[in-house]
């Protein structure tokens, strides 16, 4: 984004962090993006794709696939729940609403995993 002039580098921060500031061109581009139609969702879940080929997996492979996905979604759910709580405390109702979507997504993934065929 810096290459196209939408942000500019700020002064380096602690621990070598690199802050950026949005430019006037960046604000215009952002406002154009906000006014565009959002397009369609694209469901791309690598676990669901692998499950679609479940007959090619051993039962052990499927169990491991499900266990790893369960671990990931459980941790992600806890994280986004906390982020949503923090957003609400900060008065950011829109940020909290977006995070509520993430909470629902991880809940749905965990529910789906419970009912996925075991092989």
C-alpha cells in the first residue's frame, strides 16, 4: 500500500515495529472501497475440502485431521470471544459485530466437526 501511495511510513516504534499513517489518497481509496458492492462470499475451508475426499484417508488420518481442526477452532473461538468483549468495552459496536461473525463461524466449524464422518 505504501508503494501506491495509500500509506506512508511513520517513525519506527518500540521493538522495531513500523507504524504507518494513511494518506489522503489512501482515504479516498478506502472510501471508494466502502461504497463498492461487497461481492459474494467464497467458502474455502481446507478441512472441508479434505473431508470431501474422506474415502482416500485412513481412519487415523481423519481423526488427526479432526483433532487438529478442533484444537485450532477452539483456540480461535476463545480468542475472538475475548476480542469481541474488548471491543464492546471500548465502545466499538461495529468491530464487536464483525467479531461476532467470527465467533459464530468458529462455533459452526466446531459443531460441524462433531458430526463429520469418522471413516
